[in-house]
C-alpha cells in the first residue's frame, strides 16, 4: 500500500479504485492507460490541427507525454513549427503526381465528359502495361468519378446519379461490372476490396470508383490518376478536396514515363481557369498533402424528418380549383390523349432522312482545338503554390476504333441498334477513305461527339416536322379534356422541415402567393425578383411557382417537357374574387438567351399562343372558356418591362 501511495504522489493522475477510507485505500488500476502515463511517452499525432479543442488537449496531457510531435498539413497558429515541408520538396521526393492537367469539356452532355475520362484512363493503362513489361512494377490506373447524387430515392431527377453513371459505364461504354465500384455513405463497395488485399493488390480489378463526397477525407490510393467531375459547378469545396485523391505517386517513385507521373481532371460545364484558381486556393489554405477542408454534410443521404404540408390560401381555393390549363393532345383510338413523346413523336421519326454530311466532312486535323487542357505545376513562388504552365490542344486515342463501340455511344439517341450501327459504320467507312487508321484512332472520341451532336440536331429537326404536321392535319390539338389529363393546381405542397420561407423584399410575409408558405430554396435570384415584383402589382390575383417535374408541363417535339417557372393570374374586372387572365412565364438569365434550349422554349410558347388563339374558347375547354391565356419567355434584362405591359392589358 505504501508503494502505491508513493507512485500516486509521483504520478497523481493514474486511474484508481476510489476507496480511500477503506482498509486497502486507493488501489491503482492495471490498465494500458496507466502504463502509458508511467512511461511519459513521446506522442506522434497525425492530423494534429484537429486536436486543439479543450477535450482533445486534456486527453493528450492526461498521458503525461514528454513530447508531442504533431504532423499536419494545416498547423494551428499555436503550433511550434520545427519542420516545414513545401510542396516542391514533396515533388522532388517523387511523392506526388504533377503536372496536373485540367480539361474543360465543351460538350453539354455529361456522357461525353465521362467518355473522355475513360479514354484517358485507357491510354494510361496502355502506358502502365508497357512500364510493367520493362520494370515488373504493377500500376492499374483508376478513374474517380464524382456524381451529383447517390441516395436511393434521388435517382430519376435532373441530377446525375451514381447509378446512372454505373449503368452508362457498363451498358453503353462496355466496362465489365466487376471493374466499377460505388463508394457512398450508404453503399461502400470498396470495403469488400479492402478485405481481400485492397485496391493496390495485383489481383484487384477495380478501375472506376463512383462517389459524391465519401472520398474527400481519409481515403488514399496512389493508382487514382483520373478525376471526372460531373457535379454542380457551384460546389467548389468538394472539388478541391477530391483533387487530392489523385495526387499520390505510386510507390513514391517516378516511372520516368510522363503520362504515369502526372494527374488528370475532366470537368463538366465548368471553367477550367476557375477550377485552377479553386485548386490553388485550396493548396494555399490547406496544404498540398491532403487538401482537407470543410466537409459539408450530405443531408440528402443521412435520412430526413417528414416534410411539412402547405395548403392553398383560403381566398384562392375556389378559383384555383377551377383553373385547368391546356396541353397538347393527340387523337388516339377515337379519343384525345396527352402527347406521349416516345409513342407519338420518337416512334414516327424517319431515320432514313437523317443527314450525316457534316460528320462525313469533318476535318480531323482541326479536332484537337475543340477541348483545351490546362496544365498546372508547382510555382517557384511559395506563396502562389501552383501556377498554370500552359494550355495545349488535345489529341489522344485510347479507345480502339470499333463500330460496335461507336454504336453503343449513340443508342440513347437512335433507339434502333441496327440503324445506329449503320450510322456508325457508314461514318467510319467514309472517314477511312480520307484519313489513315491512326488519325481516326487519335480523333475517335471527337468523331463520336460530333456524330452524337449531328444525330441530336437531325432528331430534333425531324421530330419538329412530325409535331407541326400533326397540328396542321388536326391529329394534334391544344386542349383541355378533363382533370385526368390536364393540369390543375395541387391542393397542397410539401417543404423540408428546415426550409426557409420566401418573404417580400422588405421582409414582410408574402400575400399573393397561391400557397401560404413558399420555400426560398426553390428560387434563383431572377425568380426572386419576379416574385417580389408580382407581390407589388394591384391587378395581380395570385401567383404560383411552378415546380419542375411535378406541375404544369408542355410536351413539345423534344423528349423533355417544358416546366415554366411561374403561373400567375390577374384579377377579374367584374369580380374581385376571381381571375380573368392566366399567364404562363419562363424566366431566363442573359447568358442563356440565344441558346438552343431557350430558342426551343420560345418557339413552343409562341406555338401555344398561336394555338390558343386559333381554337375557340369552348374547344380549349370549359375551365378556360372565359379566360385569356398567354405564354411568355422573359429575359433577365426585360422581364419587368414585359410584365408591366402584360398586366396593363
């Protein structure tokens, strides 16, 4: 007992059994913690910047360390920095893959960006096989793909889902299923790989990893060479963190093969210069080693509370219940049915009328100018960290020239695989008469992209002809048939429990919105401005924010329906409790005016106005018999003037 008392006098923070007044007094516990406290250990702390909370500090001091050595990419101002390793030193020690190539794809289709990443990974694998044959060192280049959504209930929306990416890789590109893995908070297919040797094992087959945020911190694989970013351009933090996942050099030893000593980023609908700036800022702020920053919680995958139910304002219930808007209908089996794109439009397209001349006349020597690759390397200036080394034209063939592969890439546009194969084969045969096989192989991805673009244009042209012919022959009409087929305002809508309500510009509650609560998150800045403007109009009866994929839609000659932004009504001159005019409005930012999508919507809205005027009110339907309908696309710089004119009519 006296020996234990002496030990406690020297080391008073040892864990004990507290029976000081008992016969045996305080008894020191036999534990690993007490053993460490008696040894006064040296503590080597990784990610030390995370250990500056009071609780963490108490835990560390509780081990009675003689020294704490902290390792951190972002040391705290309180840290006593003994050694500072710069990014250039890491590069000199062959620990990181630089230069960093950032490729901005000009194509508006995410599948083209993905295909470019596949192409680059294939090129790297060819180089890796040559390297292994000469050195015996195995490298299996991996492509990391960042999707927009991964949750089970999130597929089928306008966002790019991890399962959509997996399906496209396997079914369209032809990647074997066992080479693709998904890593999310809900599904971790890499765990099975880790249990049997990990991604670096020679027998592992994984070449593609699809994620959203799950690889941003704590994950590392030196075989990761290519990053394909398919996320929203606004998500800069997540992008910067993921770049760090592809910077590790395999074995911390350069291969002396340029392609295998560098890393590659392919971005969809983003500015490569802006991304370079974001990466540079991330390096400066958080260190080159891990690029760890603020992790944004993915609430969409974490499970949510039940949505709140929102009802129509009492004074608008009667009028809203009688408001039914017309849609395009086709005569089918002696009755009128809403237009079904696949059945009524796509199935009627005469594919033998497709013009492929723009693809056949491609000048392949110019193809590399379509995509620009920005190269970043370490700067001599420590404060700048990285700088742009240059921008080069792309020209690289990593996918074998194969009409079957080409057919897979266009089957989502041309549904008949036999017809699609004819297009692919005809294109390659024609180009083979002008260029050698190597030139075609080097430009194969570009040829596929151009073929897809031309087929899209032709499909659009032929579908528009069919649509207009059906209207002209009276097989299609702009009608209201009944509540089953047309749009009526919903009786209630839902919102997230934590959603903020949109208020007037002066902070007061909305008064003229159809529903009592309007979630602010559903509005961009232009749409907010329109809503605020409508709130201040005396002639306005009510306005409604039309929800995409759920509310009123116009089916035109393109596959995707048009979901206008706003539906609003003006007060009847005869009855203040009713409306007399209905306006359907789409708002567009200045940067979108003149785009093919905006032009298409303007054409469709013009057609709606024309058809609404051409039909008698009784033909449109009883619900709109005495109402005026008007469809408008409003530009960001003119919406207020146009709305003024509309509400003065």
